[in-house]
């Protein structure tokens, strides 16, 4: 990873599949992609994570291995901010954390420092919303430790759609379900916050002299 806060274009920093050099000329056929990850423990680990029930991706292992052949491994040094909240120019990738931890931060009005929303570890998929809609990044992501990850670029996703449309459609539907679940969870938290705020205001009003 370069010192810059964003990932470079795919061929600039991702020159290998899991353990084997990517040929320079032309797109790879699905069979060639499968050959390049054959016998790679990291690729199998990534496929296992994508197919795990907790991942909410609902991919079987064969489909997950197909997706992994379109992903490329990468390392991010501790302390690197690789996604910046509000960025609209660097939304063309999502990554699956294989090892390490990532801090997710949000800027809050009237606070000088951002607030840590959560810390994500192995098996977490990061940046998938921007990959699908190209909208601004909703949070900043910083490597809390050295991170090993598998990256799926929008370019690779488009190639997957051409080569394996059924698997690509299942992946995109599953990612959409992940996003929907996260939005519903946030909605439930907002409702709870509104209820607590209302109860607090009622208590304060009851204590005030009339």
C-alpha cells in the first residue's frame, strides 16, 4: 500500500492473484482464473468466509470460489486510511478482511475528532455500498493493525457479470440484503433513540416548575 489514503487502480497495486502473477495481456477466461488460485490457502480462506452463514451472502462454496477468482489479495499497513468519508472519486472497490482489524469512523457535527462506530475483523466486507451505487463513501476506514484482504473492484465485478452472470447476480443480491439489514438495524436504533429522547424530555418537563 502506498502512503496515499486511497487504493490505486486495480492493475497499479494488484498484480497477483492468490500467489500467482496475473498475465499482462487481455482478460482472463474463468478456467484460467480458477487455475491461478488453485492450491492457495488464502484463496480458500476467502471463499470460506464468503460462503459462511454469518457472512449473509448465501453463496455456496463453489460460487464463492468463482467470486474469489475475480478478487485480488492486498496488504494494508497499520494506520493507513484507505477509505475516506464523503469521497466520491474512490468508490470503485470493496474488500474482504482476511486478517487484521479495521476501524470504522464517522465525522460528527460539533466534534473536532471523528467517532469510532465499530471495529471490524476477519470475514467483514467493507465498502460494498459504494461498489454498487458509486455514491460517496459513508464512513472512513482505517487499518487498526496490519490487514490482509481480498479486493473486488467494480471493473472485476463487471467482468464477473459477463463471465458468470448467475453467480454475479447472486452476489449482488446478497450484498443488497446485507445493506438492507444494516439500514433496518440503523432504523431500529433511531427509533429507540427517539423513544429515549421523548421519555427524557417528559421527565425533565415533570421536574420543571409550572
